[in-house]
C-alpha cells in the first residue's frame, strides 16, 4: 500500500478541545522500555539483529547493562519524582528477569507489550505467526502481572501491514507506534476502537543518545523545552508528553542526575497530569474518540 | 512478503536468567558489596590504549572505531593514529605521573614490534600492561577458526610479555570484538581478566571451558573517542561527563560498598594539545576527594577477588 490511511486529517488548531483530569494542561507519561536482546537470535531476512557479526558482545552487553544495573537507578529516580512508569515490555523478560517485573509491580507501574524480544522482528510474519506473537504477549503479561494488555509498541519498531489491525482486533486499546501528533487520535483499523497515544522519538533516549549523540545535560534541556511548550499550549487544549527511556542508556552514572533534574522539574508543576499510557488512552476513548473521529476528514487519494 | 520459517517463533532459551551460559544473571543492588583498601569509595582505573591501524587494513569483518576511511593510502588517518603513540601518550603520561595515578595500558602487540621502547617506557612507569590483541586489523570474531584465534591470543601475550618483562593478566580485544570462545581462550592462556563486556559496573565471574575469567568494567561511554570523536562533544563536555560519572558513583558508593570509575583513553584523541586539560581538570576534581583509590586493573581485581565468595 502507498498510504496506510491510519488516521484521518484533523489539523491541530481545528479540533475538539481536550480537558485532562484535574485541569491538567499536559498528560505526562514515562515509558521505560524493559527489553531483552538475544545474543544469537534467528535471522529475519529484513533486518540483522546486531550491527556487528555474531556474537556482538559489545552491543549485547551494553543492553544487558540496563537490566543488571541501569534499571535499578532509573527506578530510584522515578520514585523520588513520584512518577509511575508505563513499561514497554519485551514480554520474555518476565521469564528471564522476573525480579525486574516485580519491582515495577511493587510501584504500581503499568505494562504494555513491546513484543517478545527486541531481537525478534515482525517483518515477514504470516498472519498466524503475528497473532501468535500478540497472544503470547496478552497471556504472558496477564500471567506475570495480572494486568490486561491494552497497549502496543512493536518490537524494535518492526511491522507488517496487518499489525495495527490485529492489535485492535485482539482487544488492545492503544498503540505507541505513530508519531503524527501531540494529542491522542483515533486509528483507522478494520475492527475495534484503537487510540494512538503520543510516544515520542524526539524525546526517546535511544534517538537522543544513540542517533543524535547529545550530551546528558543537553538531553535535560531538550526535555524541559518540550515540556514548557506543551504545558503552555495545553492551557488551550490538553497535550501529551511522553519520555521513552531505556535503562541501559539513561541508567549510566553520568546521565542520571541531569535526567532526574528535568524529571523533577516536570513533575513539580501544578497542572501536569502524571498519567500512564492506559489512563490517557481510556480518558480519550471515553471522552474524545467519537468527537475527534466526527471532526476529522478522510485523507484523499494521491494521484 | 514471504513468511518466516515456523521456528522463527521458537524460543528455546526463554527461561530464567540469561540466554547463554557465559555468566549468571545478577542485579547490581543485590551484589555482595566490595570494600576497597583504606576505606576508599571509588577505585579509579585509567586505561589508555596504544593501537596500530595498518595503512592497508582490510577492516574485516567490520571496520573498528578509528579505522582508515579514505581510499588507499589514507595518510591522514594513518598518521593521526600514530600521533597518539609519538606525542599524545607523553601528554597523558605527564598528566598521570604528576598526579601519582596508577594506570593500566592496553597495547596492541604490533606496538611491541614497531616501537618496543614505548612499551618498555610504560612498564618502567609501573603501568600494568593489558594485552590488546595483535593490531586493529586483527579482530576476533565468530567466523574465525579456533586455532587461528588461539595463535593470535598466545602470540600477542608473548610479544608484550617479552618486550615489557611483565606477567600479563588482563585482555582487551581489539574493538572489544570477540568470537564465541574468546573468553575460553583468554582463560586457557592463563590470563585472569577480560575487558570487552560492558554490562556491569563491578567485576563478575565468567564461566569458561576451563575454570573462569573475570569480566572487568571497561567502558565504552566514559571514553574520549566516544564522546569527542563519535559524539562531537566539546572538551568541556568530556570533562563534565567524567565529573558527572564520578559524582554519581561517589554518591552511590560507601566505604563498605565500593564502585569503580573506569576511564578509557586514546592518545590520538585526548592527547591533542587543546583537549588534554579536559582530562587534567576531571582528574583534579576526582583527586580532591579523599576516598579515592587510584589502582591498576590487576590491583582492583585482586581486591575484589579476595572478597568474592
């Protein structure tokens, strides 16, 4: 397909007004990616698992640092700021590192699925295979956390043309894979009601540190600037800010204090709704989904 | 789009712990605390690398950081790497000697053949020598025959030992690249520690075919190449990263539970006149703290091993 038509057109300044609970200007959520990368996974023809030939011990062990070391520091920073996480979870981590999952549960964090492993890509899956991956996520998260699976972020941002349709059909309510907006929007799927909750690649520590190569203090500045503007605009109509994190990156000693300063700056504001992905999606589904859909227009066929 | 084989979804290693047998799953906060000598909270471990990148390097199976970049002959990168071993390393030596700091220097065996006096000078300063493979164009990798890799390991250690007169105990693979059996070969060669894996802030035990080898926390983040060359940050950013790293570890540590601050350096990077003071300023910040223990990798390993269960 040339254009997936996942969302209708609804310009930022011409849409129904969003009000978040308790007069919040910004729905703020933090999405730690709790991941497990395999040392020697099977090969998907569309993407090599590692930058270097197998075994890529540097890149593998760098990510392993997140679970052994970085997660525990990130958890403490978030606790000090009173911030719950919405965990983007490679569900196999429940089996490999149940202690990490239990620590998240002990602090009332939410879990959504980020696939099985971050080294198993959805590219080229048959429909039956993709359904099996989704069902495993639903079952594993329920079994280990007692939570119903509501959210989806594709493993390593890999997809088929069917992914979002299947996510909705199998009873999930929100996705983090679309980067088209600063507010939630309805997603066009074959059946069910699905919401896109703004996640962010701009605020994502992987993009910031591994792609844009910025310094920790600069990252903190980026986070504050993003928040300040969304807070201001949110007085008119509620906005969403997400900070997606990876413990192997943010949990490095030289990065934590700058991050925590920015986080505490954000959570210290009066009119910020400290939310989870599920809470934002539910609020939108209940109050604005229909209105947004009605106000929007289908995108035309390009010549 | 073609489908994938059915077994793409099979996950035989989905189980408690790791997906391999090399080491056990272990969370840093649950770790048995380690005490450093004299109530120190931070063991400061400085690791410059002396490297040789051949002018006609093949860059297989991948180009290591610092590799030649232009068509042959790439004189600009070749000579700039050599700058480190002629000039830059002497700036580092002065900075560290003036501050009475211990050092472990990772050396490609080719340096022992090309400029043996440099290796001997490091040894004379009391620097510990870590074997760093043959050169930056002999990467250890999964496609390698065991015998070929074994010879590289043994030959590298022998050349460095013969040149320096030191008994070598530590290994850093060129570009931190390993085959599936590098830790086995390192252990079988009689070495005690390995610096390639970046998953921890403390030493930990790796299983090998014959006994064990200790993985030491040699960084890729707190590294002049990463910050200054790869990330294009300023000298002040580099200094601040070192200071922030130290401050956080200092806060996290106590005399009962020590941490390691490891600093990886490349003389052709940090040894430039306009950059060296960034290192000096960071070291001065670190040395203003009393509970700091400047040590070699071997010393840190011995202190840790004597307390490990």
